[in-house]
């Protein structure tokens, strides 16, 4: 199939291109610089320079493609993540750019639209498993993810196959967040915010990329994409400390958690996310079923 993909030079996008090309697909990936275009070519795809906020450019670029995959994000570093302004570009990618891409996909007669989304908006469920029917709060920095999912539903309503992939927390050697987590861990600070018994769900970037390729064959709908074994915050701290060869981190005091801003508390929810629906629909199986034994101690700079 001919596939138009955004975010192809990101942590997930590079893996998605590899998986799609390996499956025999013809991939066109957005690249906004000559250096990024070289990356796309190296991965086996064709680069195209497109401003995702310009509807006419997007429409022209999508013509001739059967599938549109929107993976472009602009996630701020942890040091700025509590500021609403830091999420402005990311919000526009999930609202304005997503609208342009769906409009272009419909005009081009594309049969499928795949949208990257996130598991973070799920409400805290303690130690209960979370599936795609669980309640969400698309608030704050998560509001744009809800908008992107609604735009995908518009594609489905028009007769196409709209697929939303709600990814768990990414990790990979070249992830900026993993680099930050490892720095904090070496200072004995647990970067996984929340109560020690609260769950956190992860997905390795390679498994996320493979999930994008698998999403081309599933019925339209919403799917959680995470590993098989979510762990508690305290377990995550011990696992990562072991990977780094350092002492386990100190727990964040309850009073400090209680005094945290509301934006930080959104990241403290207990999220034990189930990947069952996607596994059953696609046959996808994560090569990294847990962060145990797979957390990257050495990170790419």
C-alpha cells in the first residue's frame, strides 16, 4: 500500500517506517529539513517537505496515497511539561494538523487513517485493568488527544477505517524522556510520579513502531498499545535502578505529591492498561513484554 506518514523522523516514526517498509509498503514521510530527508531515505521511504498547518500543501501531498498515518508530536521536556504554553505546538498537531490530514485523506479517497493517541487521559483505576471502554478525562495537556480522536471518528463516519492507537509511556535509548529519567535515577530521585503502589504502563518504541504496521489490518476503532506487564511506580524505580547499577530511588513523600500542581497530578494516575483488544485484532505481540530486562541504561545523545 502507499502510505503517507507524519512524524517519521521521531522516536516512534523511525521504527514505524522500518516496520512498514519491511512489510512491503511504499512509504512517503514528511521531512522538514535536508538532514531529516536523508534519515527518511536511509530508512527506505521517500521524503516530502510539507507544512502540516497549510491545508493546501497537505492536500496536494496526500493525493495518491491509500493510508494516512499521523504520528507527529511535539512533546516538551519534563522541565517544561507543567507549563501549558509548552504544549502549544503539540496541541496544534493534534487539532489543526489532524483536521487537515483527515480532510486530505477523504479528498484523496484514502481507505484508512491511523492516529497516534495516548493512554494518560484514562482515569485512575487503582490496580484494576483498564481497557478501551474505561472512562477518560481529556483535560489540560490531554485535551488535544481527545480532539484528534474525534477527528479520526469523523473519518470513520465518512466511510473510512479510522484507527486510534492509544500508546502507553514510550521508552527507547534515543528518547529524551528516558535520558532525563536516567539522570534523575542516578540522583536517587524516582521520575515515575505518583504513589508507590500506583501502576504505570510502558511500550518500547520498537513495539510501538510494529504496532503502526499492524494497525493497517485491524477493524476501525480505538486500541490500547502497551506492554504485557504494567508495573507499580515503586517497581519501576527498582527495575530502572537495577538496570543502571545504582541504589533504588527514594519515594516522593505523600505531602509533596499532594502539593503538586494539577498538571503534575494528571501524570500520577494509576494506569494498568490492557493491550488485549489490539493483540486479538492484529496478532501484534510486544517483543518487550515488560521494562524488566529491556530498560536502556545507555542512551543515545
